[in-house]
């Protein structure tokens, strides 16, 4: 479980549109907290959910990816990340 908290290799980092480069789930949480609603909408909309896809394909945390897929708003995505990080740190 702890592996889900580690940094990904540089070429697998998540590049936030007009924002930071994220290398782990805690970094994603921080980026989401600072992210504008417009940027969030660029990554999460009816057509796609970049955060869920990245967590699923790169981090390989299926549980968090599913929770993020259901999170259609920035506050719900932040809540899903906070909950999962807390679980992983136990």
C-alpha cells in the first residue's frame, strides 16, 4: 500500500494544465487544492477524468482511481484523495 504514496518516474509525472508537475498522490492533492475551477474542468468533464486515469494507469491504485472517477467536483476529488492518503498512511 505504501507504494501508492511514492513518487513516479519522471516520464510518468502528471502535467497539470497551466500548473505544476505532479509526481505522487500527495502532490496531486496539493495541486487540486490550489487549482482553479477552470483548470479542474479541463481535466475532469463529461468526456474524461485525467486524474482518475493517471491514478489508475500510473499509480496503479484502483481504489483511488474509482473514487476519483466518481468525483465530478473539485471538493469531492480533494475529499477522495484525503481519505485514501489517510488510509494508506495507517
